[in-house]
């Protein structure tokens, strides 16, 4: 079932012909379609923050082995703020496939059972 969600998101993010919500109403009326739409919006929001503020030195990735999630942390020094998002590894892969998300490959990566809590 999750595989279908990621397929829908990948199709929505396709540069050539993205999946239209109007033409594919039945797809988005299903729970998987709604999950895909939610994930697509989350990834777009992360990409927007990375494009505006995400220098590689301000982005950290933490792998939570216990929960099988990746914590993406973006710091905004000028704003004195931080954004933390938890993604499944498959969702992170979707983010890395975009131009903006590709910058994350230069970000420091920490693998730990419990990511360190920053002050």
C-alpha cells in the first residue's frame, strides 16, 4: 500500500506531465491518494525552505534506526529558528530526486539509535 503512495507522489512530481487532481479525482478520493497528496505538499514545503534558506552547512540528517525514520533538520540562523521533519527513507529518496533536494547529499549524516537532542 505504501508503495502505491510513493508511486503517486513520484508521478505528481514528474516534470513532464504531473498527475492532475481534477482528471484523477477517484485516485485522490482514496486514502492512498490523500496520503500521497499530503506527502507531496510536505516535500514541496521542504524544497521551498531549502531553496530559500538551506545552505548545506545549515542542514543535518539523522537516521533513527529504532523507528526507521530520517530526521531532516534545517536551521535558519537569520531567523533564529529551526525546522525539523521526520521522513520515511522512501520519502527522503523522493526529496533527493529533486534539484533542490539534491543539496541534502552534501549535508552531514548521523546514524544513531537516538538522534542527539540539540538545545
